[in-house]
């Protein structure tokens, strides 16, 4: 596998940070503590904390299980947040 350049690494880091932020945001909005999210999604707590800390990239399987517990489509864990519309 080829080494990533600085731009690719930066893009990966940004995506990991965005996914972690969305997981935290949705868990908080739903009132689900992170430890319960891990247990209910059958993702080890250590793995989930590594994802939230940006040290691990979640697999599609992990994203799907987290999304199920958070009651969202998996793509909502990846997409950038919507910018608020400017008042008219």
C-alpha cells in the first residue's frame, strides 16, 4: 500500500474528526452515554473511544451499528454538518 501524502492524511484526519463529532453530537441529542452506545451497538468501548479520539477509522459495519442505535442513516455520520441558512 502506498504511503499517504500530507493532503491525503489531512483529509483522512478531517473525516475521522467529523465522524467523531457527529457520533458525540447525536448521542448527546438522544441522551445516550458513550458507554451505553458502545454496549448497545456491540462495539467495544475501547474501539469506540479510539474512533472518538481519531486514532481509529470506523469500518462500515461499525458505522452501521452505531447509526442503528442513534436512529439515523449511516451517511449522516459522515456528511458535513449543514450550514444554517441566512435569514431572508
